[in-house]
């Protein structure tokens, strides 16, 4: 068992349980899509939150209109101060359009809508609902740093399941890409910070309401990287911490396909490269793919040794194929479509919530057509 400190404060879980934390002053945001409906993982998450007794739970929901009524009824069956925020209704779309914020829909957009609603709470926690090993202790661990001098905390964990290593996008894309960038900009404090997180693509974080209000948010899969960069701007290196969440199991994605790791790598890469540029790094986009491939090859060799050391299966050829696929996603980040910090927009979270409630009511009554 190790206890090494990183560039950001690292809080280790040396035993079971979790420290005391201000759960009664926290809003817990749990984004869901229609696939979470009545699922075992989501049931576990919500049941554990019942025992935790947070101040409130906000579920930003992305689902067709014909699924909204049943989804709301299922969520209402849990003994929680829970608010469902349907993100796909016409009134919500009109509000965003009127504010000049219409655009691509995705997880980040859903989360952004919910974060605005969560700003009434002192602390905000975000995590997914597809975690098969979920424990209420995750929330306490994420909140503990906020009550002890930090303003942002990020969860980390080992992705070892079914006798093999997962976390492929983080291991094989994010980490070697950050290393390649650092090789060209060794004095960058920002890149040192981004490299310090043990699982930068984890979806679990907590922050004070003030920090959340100051965060621009990626609309899609770059959400986690964008959150880390926004936290750096808001609190700096010394205001951030990462916490050990221990055992963690959730769904895995294929490499190819419209929601696969290949598509995700493009969004993650764009978010990282835009953030690097904004913090004084000037990537050489002609040389960067080769630098990434070289760094990633060394990581493949290291993970092969680590897997063998632990008696795990390891497909070295398959991992190298993924590296080749991910390298194709390295390019200038293109147009910035981030949603603005809530403190910088005139859009009212209360108006969004009212619109979402009205949309959900109409959907449950069959008065909203599916797109």
C-alpha cells in the first residue's frame, strides 16, 4: 500500500469507510439517460444515496418524451429529496436558444443544466449512475477535502475488472498525450497539474458552489478534462485534491461506434489541447501524433509488464491498435462550443427548472412528440 503525494494533494483510503463530511449541505448531481431506467447499477446508486441523506439530489435526464413519465415515477419511489430535470423538452430548448446557448446535446450539456440548479447548495458532487460497485462513502470521500481547506476534489480508482485492465482511454490516450505535450513544454505548471491526476477521466468530482458557478462546461465527452482545467483556473494547484474511491466497476465501451472510445478520444483530445493552448502551450500539431505514439508505445510495454506481474490477461496487439486509432484524433481543437460559467450568463437556473418541470408534465401526459 502506497501513500505517495502527487503535485495535487492525494488523499488515500487506507481502510474501510470514509471520514465525516458535510453531506447535509451538498447537492448530488447524477446524470442519467434512458438506459439507466430501473437498472441494477442505478438502483444501487439511489439506494445508497437514501442512506446518505444528502441535502438534495438532482437528476438531469436525457430521454425520449415517451419515457419521461415512467422515469419520473421510478425516481419518485426513492426516499430522497430528488428533482428530475428533463433536458430534452421544447421549453428548455427555447430558453437555451433565446440565450444564444443552443447547440450540440450531450452529457456535458445535461450536467451544465443541473449544475446551475445545484448552485443553491454550499457544495456540489457529481457522479455517474452506472457504477456497479457504488458506495455512499464515495460522496463522503469527495466532500471531505472541501470541509478541510480545499475547494475542488476529484475521485480516482483502479479499473481492474474481469482479470484485465480497463480505463483504456485514460491509459492509452490521455496519459501519453499529456506526456508528449509536457516533453515540448516542460515548464508548464498547467500540464504538470493535468498529469498529476491518477484517473483524470473519472466522472466523479466535488466542488464548492462558488467554483461550480465559475466553470465553463464541455457539451459532450470532453466534460471531465474541461472540469479539471476549469478547476485549475478557479482554485489553482493548491486548491485541488484527489481522493481514493477504492473499488469501482461500471460499464465498458467498445472502441468503435458512435459512442465508442474512438469518438470520445476526439472530444477528450480537443478539450485537452484547447486547455493547453489557453494556458500558454503551443502544440506542434505536425509532430504531436508521432510524439504521442512514441509515448503510448512505452506505456503499452509498461502495462503489459504490470498485467503479467498480477496474472492478468493483456492484449498487447489490441492495445497497440487502439493507440493507432487514437492518434488519428489528435488535431487542432476547432470551434469552442463550451457552455459558459453560470456566473457569466443571464439565463436563470430557476427558469430552466420551471421549464423542465412543465416539459416533463406534458411529456408524461403524451403532449410532447419525440424528435
